[in-house]
């Protein structure tokens, strides 16, 4: 019987093949008490499993093929880091020794506690980091069960696709490093119960250009091994056992997509100008220093957003020190060969899972709580450490410092004071940095948008974070599924706020960019151009799609319809105007 499932599209394209189910056996653990006197032997069993996985990851790290995505090494390093974090092992060892839980039971108990903590985090990007912890724990659990030298979630002897028919992996979850085998074993795409757009697995899927749909909750229970599966990575649809007519339609769509991809590659070295000659700058949003290489290859003129929180996640008892941060920022800056790199200071909440030992109220993990710049200002020494690292990286290229979630004049003045203090600390040590480093602010709170002159007077550049701006403008918690359908970038209030920000920044001749999801949405490109935006920042995989839209636009013909759109409040009228705008 044919049926469809809907999930989150994380990597575009059409994939067709037979389903290969990957079991969740790693998390199906037995629960029993060990015999009195056998506690230490059970504890050693857990330690041996950790050591085995540590060696396994090390072997994967040293054996990465030359053509593997560069960020894969960073992912393996993160998983090694999680594995080495005593928080993951100490509690289970205590449970084994004090309560006589068997090793697997003790580990899953701690895993569940950690996952509950992550579930309370509101930021979607950071929420996805729970999957990394789960994936590491799954490896350790599998090692406990098998005690084999090669204990991987996706067993090599099993994971072989059919190069002619295509093979679709269906799993509860997949670790990024297991995906290295996708290209090696003729695997066409994957479907998972868990995951989101910002998960590491999604990032790797995009870098490998593997069609993927995630977050389909019970997909691994509803799809049977050997079913024909179609992944529509453009629309987040998975079709199981399609009839021959539908299958042929998807095959034609697949061929069309391949042809379009080839055409897009021809745009890599084309100047980004509209039909009427307006130059547009396309920047990349990146999570890893290694992403910079791909960004340049696709024509990015800089990094519009480097999410520095990547360095902080999964660090429970220790934070990256100044030297570690400096080396990572420096790698990114040098990889861009003099192009600008906007390094956003850490944008997380005050949850101690991320290293802060300061006790904070529950509101600290709320989207309205102690997060982003508020968290940084509450931890001035941590903030100073990061600022010094960014300043030192500025000696190696055009690093720029960007502050998130500012709303108050007091936050601006305190942030700038600490930046000056960090400069004086470096001068005292004789360490090199660019004393004229440009400092920018994220405009992602309505209060900031409505007091923009304050920001214009203090900052060298601005960047609109549309994801949070929409959330705060509409009072919609993006993580709350009950209201997620109300999250609307085309809401008149959102459009008017964005237009107001762009207009005021342009009039003041302060560079302004959009770095949220709206910048990478081709259906909104013409609207933003009609508002006067000339700087877009998006995931590097979206750059050529947006460039193609830009090359076909005459901005002079857009402005009247965009102005009319800003004065329109009824959805039906909006649809008509958007249709006209798309034809210019």
C-alpha cells in the first residue's frame, strides 16, 4: 500500500531506492542488578566500552578519506570530546557502584537525564546537540553489548547499497560520522525519526549533497525493510511504495534536479548583479571553520555569521580556553583570505550543560531568559576570554565582532566597555590584534528595531536575525509545536519591521545584512531586494539558488509592489502581490 509521511527537509533533492532499516538495538538495553561484589567488574566493563569507542573514533579520525567533507573531522573531535567528558561516565559509574545497576542501565539512566536537560533548551540549534550525546552513548552501549573492536551503529558488513536500484537508509537517528559510508556504499538518502534543520547530521547531509528528511517520529516503525521509498528533500515528503506512475514522475523530477544543479554551477564565477546593475553581496552562515572553504568555492564574499557557540556546546565541566578559541577563529579567518568574517559571540542560555557553573533560574533557558549577550554579560570573564580570542584572530585577516540579542543602551555600553578592556589586556601582554576591528550588532528583538538610531550610532555594521525577530515579534516559541504554524515571515508586522531596519540603515550608510532563514529563501529574495537589501547571508549551500534569483531581477520594477505589500494586511491580497513580485 502506498502512503506518504511528512517531516523536515534538511537536504534538497530527490532520492529513490529500497528501504534499509537500521535497528535501534543500541538503545534496547537490559535492566538488571549485578551481584554483590561484582560492582567493580561491571564498572570496568563500562570503562572498557568507553575506551573501545575512543579508539574506534580515533581510527575513524585518522582514516578519513581525502575527499571527506572537512567538517567531518570536527564532528569526530566533538564526539571524542563528549566521550572524554566525565559527566557522561561518572554518574553511571556511581550508579553501578552504589545501586548495582548493570552498565547499560546505568549509562541510559544518565543519558536520559542529559536529554531531559537539553529538551528544556529553547534554541533550536543548541537543542539539536542532544543528538550528538545520544549518538556517542549509542556507540558505547553497542560496545558494551558486543565488545568488538569495530562497534559501529551502522555495521560495515550490513551497510551496502544497490548502485542500480538505490538504497534509502531508514533509522531512528544517524551519527554524522556513520554517514561517511553513504557515498562509499552507494546509499542514496536517509530518513530518520529524530533530527532537525540544525543537527550535525543535517549539516553533513547538505555537505555530501544527500537528500534527507528528518523528524518523522515513527518512520522507522512504519517503513518496512525492502519497501520502495522516495525522498522529496525539497518539500520534506517521504513516499512509501509509490505506484509506477508516481515513481516515474519522481524520476523525471530527479533528472530535472540534476540538470538544474549543473546549470547552477555555471553561476559560481558570475558577478552577483541585478538586471539593472545593482551589486549584491552574498555571505555565508557557517558553524565550523572548515565551512569557509566551501563558502568561497560557491562564491561567498565573506562569512556573514560564524556561530561561535559550536566551540562551547557539550562542554559541561570546562569551557574552551582563549588559546583554543583563538586557533579556531584564526583558521576560519585565514581560510577566507582577507574577506570579512563576522564572528558572533556565544548565543546560548545560561544552562550549566554548556559549561556555566553559575546557578540560574528556570527562565534562563527560556527564549525570554538569560541567553546570548545577557548570558555573556552575566559571565564577564568568559565573555572577555572570547573577545580576546576574536581580537587576536583579527591580526590574521578581516575578523569582525558581532553581538547578539542586544536591546538596551546599558547592554551596548557594557559590551563596548568590555571590548575595550579586552584590548587593553592584549596590549599589556604585547599580543597582536587589529585595534580598528569592526563591531556589529544583531537586530533580532523588536525593541532594537524600534530604537535603531541607538545602534546606528554605536556600531560599524548591523545584521538582522530574522529567526528570532519573527519569534519575538509574533510571540511565537518556535520550539512549541502547538503554535509553530503561526510562525510567519510574511506577517505584515514582520515585513514592516524588516523594511524599517533596512531603510534606516541605508539612509545612515551603515552596512546592513539579513542572516536569518529569510536570506536563504528564494521565494523571499525579491521582497528583500525591493526593500533595499544588498547584503544577504545564508548557508553556503543556498548561495547559487539565491544568486540565480538575483540575476533575473530588475529592482526598479519591484519597489512599487513591495511598498504595496508593506501596506497590505489581508492574506489574499498578499498572495496576489507576491505573485506580481515573483514575475518582475
